[in-house]
C-alpha cells in the first residue's frame, strides 16, 4: 500500500502542477476576449481564429483542470443524503463511485477520444469557418484531460482505501472542499 500511496502522491503533484499552470489560461482568455472586442468595435474587424482560440483555451481550462478539481474536492455534488452519513460511510460511497463510475467512464472517454484526435492530426483537419484554426490541438485536450482525470480518480481511490484501512488520515480533510456533517 505504501507504493500505491507514493503513486497517489505523484499523481497529486502532477495534477497540482498542471492545474496551477492551466489556471493562467483564464487570464489569457480574458485578454484575448477583451482585445478581440476592442478590435471588433473600434476597427470593425475580427477573425474567426480569435474566437476559436478562446474556445480552445476554455476547453483547455475545463478539461485539463478536471483532475485538479477532483484533487481539491471541488466538483459539484449533492450531499443531501450522503452528508448525513458518517465520514467512513461517505468514504465507502466515494470508493464505490470512483471504482464503478468515475474510473470506467473517464477511461472509456479517454480510449474513445484518442482515435478521433489521431484522425484529426493525420488529416490536418481545419475549422470549417473562414480563417479558422487547425482542430487537432482542441481534440488532443480530450484524451489528455480524461487521462489526468483518470489518474486523479485512481489517486483518490487509493487515498480513500488507505483511510478505510486506518493507514492515513481522512483525505477529504486536506482537500479544498468539505463533505458535510457526518461523523465517524
């Protein structure tokens, strides 16, 4: 289990580095969006490439930060029922959800999106809009984002199993979000 916990720590560090770096893209998107609006209204000029780059950057933030969001326990959840359970029961729910829902779904999307990216790269697929961008970078974000999410799902499952075995403190206590009012 100690090797798995080391792997979990490495995954956590990877998603932390990626998440913190990618959050800067929000500033880049804001600057591009503002610049594009100024140019469009002041000079009556625009380009589809500027609009598409904003879409690409939004996709990058959303997809590449999914693992980071899971690491920090910031995904949206509805704790109406689970919040009433003990922390141990909540942890079991998270393990079951991770093993039977998150990991299979994220792995499947990763698996299915890879050939779509490869096809786009090999064909040199371009946007159908005049002045648009190449499409493969946006399509690459899907398998990379879901790879990061799959890895983080694995890390979270490892940490929660270690908690259930009494080997580590509650991983949710160290994450950014809270789980509600259950007690052990």
